[in-house]
């Protein structure tokens, strides 16, 4: 069986459009996305409710910046380190190349976002796709304290 990894961030202030996750596959190690979770913990009342747009995009050739490097962690402690590299919460979004929108969605900040595609609809990203980004398409109305996790499987 292939190796499954989690990439996460916790308690990050988000006040602009960001790439929540940017994952770059290693050569000869494509990956599939098993699940993505996004949530926030700062705006909990009805008056603070808003709907955010999120999108999965492949094809950018230039990395984003302004976020943090993230280490994909194996779910099985005896597995080797991931070949993929990752970053979280890049405030300068990935660009250049031919962007391919793979999935667009919205979510209510009070309930969070859970993306668990069926096996047939899991995005598969290879080095020819350059990278996968999970992007917040527009700034929230006010800063949110957000957390998130993506689960990938290297093939």
C-alpha cells in the first residue's frame, strides 16, 4: 500500500485571500488527495457568519510565499518521509503556468469545510501538474483564526 501523510496548520490568523495549502509532488511520486478539512475558531456568533469560497487548483508553476513551510507527516510512524513538499497559508498566491480549476466550493465559517472525494474523483497530482493549491478565493470580512488539514497519499 502507498503511504498516507497529513499536512496541517493550526490557529493561523487569516485576513486575506491565501493558499491554505500548496503541495508539490516529488518526481516519480504523484499523490492523490483523500480529504481536506478547514475550520475557524474566532467568529462564532450569528452576526459574524459568512460564506467563504475555496478552490482546488493545479498547474501553477511559480510557488507562493508569505506562509510557512510544512512537513508532510506519515500516518504510519514506520513510513519514510514524504517526497512531496508543502507550504501553508501563503499570502502571495501561487501563479504562472496554466491554472486548472479542479473543484470550487463554498462553506459557512461556523461549520467549516470538509472535502472527502470518492475514490473516482480524488485529484491526482504529478510533477507534470507542478503543484496543488487549496485557495481561499477572497478575503474574509474580518480576520479569522483558522486551522486545517489535508491528507495525501503518495503513489
